[in-house]
């Protein structure tokens, strides 16, 4: 079942944000273009923070369902 996405996915937003930062750091944008890029960067940052917050909430719900967490042991540590 495919789910609808109201906003671009996290990875796409993060890639766009990295591109904006590179453009801003280049110093080749006009003041107006820099402000527009900064505004877009703030929007993308908020989208990324929202996606991370939702993911954290899902993890908390999943951990809360079992009531306990178990420490992770790598295969090398199991004897």
C-alpha cells in the first residue's frame, strides 16, 4: 500500500539544504538571492526537524509497546 506524502521526504530535503548551503558559502549570490536561499533553507530545516521528531515519536511508541528494551549484543560478543 503506497502512502501519500504531503511534503518531500527527509533525504530530498536534506540534499536540497546541503545544496543551498554550498551556494550560500560560494559568495556568488546577490543579497536578494542569498535572502531567498536563506528563507528556503529555514523552511527545509524545519521540515527535516519535523521528520526527525516524527521518527523519534514512532520509536518511542514502539519501545513503549513492549515495555522493556534489551541491550544489543553484536554477534562477536555472543558466546
